C-alpha cells in the first residue's frame, strides 16, 4: 500500500494545484518513484489511497497503464482517515492472508524491502517498522530485542503509554514511514474509530503483540515533505540511480 492521500501542506504552494504524490523529482513524480522501487523489490499488487486531488492520481495511473502491474485505488475523498484508518479501509485488498507492506509516498530510501519483508516473516509479529537513529523530537522506544515499548515527545515530555518510566533504558529510534503488517491487524482494528493514526494503534497493542524495529545497514533516506527538501531529493535520486 502506498499512502498518497495527504494534503501536502508543507509543500505549499506546489500542492495548491497538484497532490503531493505527483510532485516531480528529476522528471518523475514521487508516486512513480515509489511504485518503481516496489516493482524492483518484487511487489506486483499495490493499492494507493487518495484524497487531495484524487482524480489527478487516478488519471496518472491510467495514463501509465498502472505501470504494468495491478494497482487499485482506495478513495478517501469524503474523509481523510489518517494512517490507521486508511489501512483498515483498504482491508478488502489484502485478502490473501499474507503480510503486506505500507510505504509513505514522500519517502525516498535505499532500504532493501525484500530483507524487511523476510525479517517480518521470521519474527512473526504484528508489524515490523523501518527505524533509524535520526535527530527528531518524537522517538519510538525499543528494548534491546528491538521490540516497541513506547513513544516519547522530548519537547513536551509526553510519553505513551503515560506510565512509561526510565526512558533512558530504551533505544530511541525514529520511524521512517515504511512498515510491514500482518493481516491480524484488521481483527484488532475493528474496535477503533474510522479515523486513527497507525502509531497510536501500535502503542495500544504492545502489551499483547510484538511490534519490531528493522534498522537497515548503511541506511539512507529522505522525507520529501518540505520545499527545501526538493533539491536534496533530486540529488538523492541521482545518487541512488548511479549506485
């Protein structure tokens, strides 16, 4: 699944007329870059959620003949459902009982998606999240076995769960917008409201379920979320294509 429904407010004024997914990097829209990475990793069935200028994304996929694979659309134009709600709305697509990958449309990286998927199969947990040591103020907290145990906002000192103590005992890692989920998530999501963030969902399940971290070797990634990241994104894509 590719998350492409966001409003792209940090990329205004570009996103006043096009969706973030169609912002071009070196002549290719972000959506195409992610689709091509998924195809190279062996993924041949993709669902894309849409909300902001949805028809532009639908038309783009049609014009490119769905890049030669099966691509479906999960239409959220009536209500943006956040990351957790977006995954649940697309549950009908994940009907083969196998774990599935979810990738933000604005993330460029060199992560080995096949290795990520295989690690998820080995750990057999509820989800496996690509994480890294990166400067931010919101961290996921993992134990030494790379199992998720909490979350902290270092600016506000807020923690989830609220009773979490001794934050210094945990490994502080930043989520990278790429994850693999087991289909069991849909059973647990049944009790949630239509709109909810996937991270709050994970943090509500960590007492009973295994949420693992995956720290790639020599990891390089870029969040193409702000105007000042576009030039860097072009350099990033050029560097990746030359490796």
